[in-house]
């Protein structure tokens, strides 16, 4: 199975993870997904984010700047597998 297919399966599987992932794992999943599907976040981003959740998501994604699509997909797949088992 090629990486894109494995990634798409992991995305679908992530919707059925029964164990609460927790904030840290959820942010990691979010940021890896965004990096894998959209690439680097826009450098300037929102000038002022008032919502703590949105700021955490922004910062988590920004921390992956420069990570390749393939690496982000691979890490996402591994994290979903880990959370499922």
C-alpha cells in the first residue's frame, strides 16, 4: 500500500479511536494532518489569536515548519496506530 493510501486509511481510522487521545495527542494529530495536507503554515498567521485552543493549534502546526508531507503522513499514521492499540 502506498503512503497516500495508508494516510487516508489512518485519517478514517482516527475518527474511530475510542480512547480519549488527550490534548497533547489531539494537537499532535491536528498539526501532523495540517502539515501533511497543507504544508507549512502561513508565517504571519493570525496577528492576534484570542482563543487559547486556536492559539495552541496554530503553535502546534507552526512547530512542524519544514517537515515534508511524507514525514508528516508517516508520523500521523504511526500515531493513529499507537492510539488505536
